[in-house]
C-alpha cells in the first residue's frame, strides 16, 4: 500500500510540472535519468534522504528523483520516470533539481 501511495504522489507531482524534450537535457549541466519515483524535496521519503545525506536544498518544492539510473545504463523492469536532473552525485539514491522529460522529443 505504501508503494502505491508513493507512485500516486509521484504522478500528481509530475502532472503539475513542465515537461522538457529529452533533446534539451544536455550535459554537463543536466543528465537524463530514469528514476523509480519523483516527488518534491519536502515530501517523505525524499525529505529524510536529503537530511541524511546533508544535501543543501534552497527550494522545498524542487523536484527530485529517487532510485535513479543514468539513461545510458537503464535496464530496470519497472516503469521508470524519465527526468532531467541537475545534481546527480548521490550514487543513484536521489537526483535533485529535476524536470520531467519526454524521451520521444
């Protein structure tokens, strides 16, 4: 049940965000990621992970991805969420400052 709530929350968060064409997600500033969850930094469990890793967050409404894999090595069997993220230095646990991506554009 908890997993379903997280997925529903992720979908609601993404519905409110602007979608970026994948062609505009350009390194080195941003990297295309596939994440299992997407939510704002102020929501649980992102809030707890941010605290544990001491990640500086200026905007509690910034979109973050959880359990992320770079686009080039994606091989998950679940339904990942494509995100273009700015801060990805947390070993795939969390990616910060993300925007949803349409991988078909």
